[in-house]
C-alpha cells in the first residue's frame, strides 16, 4: 500500500472515530439533559406540594383580610383590575405559544408586539391600582410586620427542601433556576411584592405561577 492510500485510510478512520465520539457525546448530553429536567420536575413537585399545604391556606386568609378592609368601591375596582391582569397574562402566554411556531423572519416583530401589549396593559392596571395600594399601605405593612416570623419560617422550610434536593442531585447540570425555592407573591422588591399581592386573584394556580417574584414553581 502506498503512502497516499494509507493517509486516506487514516483520515477516514479518524473522521469516523470523531463522528462516533461526537455522536456518543451528544447522546450522553441528551441523556444528562433528560435527567436534569426530571430532577428539576421532582423539585417543582415537592415545592408545589409544600406550598399548597403549608403556605397557601394562610396566605389566602391574609388576602381575604386585605380585601375585607377595602371599601366596597375599591373592592369592585380591584376585582376588575385583577380580571384585566389575568387576561393580560393569558394573552402573554398565548402570544409566546404562537411565537414558537411563527416563521423565523416574523418572530422579532411578533415578540415586540407581545411585549408592548403586555407592558402597556400592566402599566394601565398599575396606574389605576396605585390609589388603592396607597390607601391600604398601612394595613399591608402591619400585616407583614406582624407575621414576619411566619414568613421567615416559610423561607427556611423552602430552603430546606431545596438543600435536601441538592443532596440527592449534586450534579451541577441539575441545579434549579435561582428563583426556585422562594416565596411567590412575597419575594423581591417590597413595592412590587405588595402590588403582586394586591393584584393576586386569590387562587392557588395564580400563586404557583407568579411571574415576577420568588416562587416554588414555574410550569
């Protein structure tokens, strides 16, 4: 066999080996990706179960107490604003679903339209809820100050759940997103947390899918 055929055989062999290695590596990464998603789903389920049984009932009582201290007029206005906010979130989710299947060259414009619609709608809602938030500021501050011990206990419990999960899944690729393990509606900036609490419709579903603050779940 001459030098040229030998080189061709070596090159072909190296390319084949590289292809096999790349394929095996890709398969391993896909396997790891599936395992990571399964592990994160496990954490979400644990946090949902904990929140539903240990946090939501008390949080709903606080929310009912907040609504009860409002005037009839403010309560009616707030119910309308909550409906508008829920509809805006639904339009956002529907829009994001359409974005996934839209032609590539249309996605940028569609994404901007979806974003602008949501932002303008929420700005209008926040502007109209501001007087209600201002008039009930003292009640909310007293409510959360009085229950700070309970809030901290919830934060501790959620961290324990996440820490136990980490002990079972210590692979770096299985780490949850930063926000997983926090408290929905009550995390983050105080003013924004207050607005989320006020605009919350009181349902478990909306609490579990709080889009702006710390939360135990994101579907």
